[in-house]
C-alpha cells in the first residue's frame, strides 16, 4: 500500500502525485497486490477525504 497525504488539496491530487512520481516502480514485486491511497485534510471543514485504487 502506498499512501500519500495532502493538506488542502484533494485525494485525487494525492493519487496523481504517486503515479506521476512513479512511486510504485520501486515496489515492482508487489505491483499485483498494491493499493494507492490518497488522503486529504481540509483545514477549513476539518474533514478528511480518502480515495483508494488498485495500482
């Protein structure tokens, strides 16, 4: 599982960053079972949003 945290962005932006920076390539042996997790915290609403997708 790869987790990217964001502050006042979006969970989608976190997932895009993981893909753009090729983080999963360093974990090639786990690629078949890897999850990408993007979590954003919005300081105005004080809520978290999470997005999970298969690599």
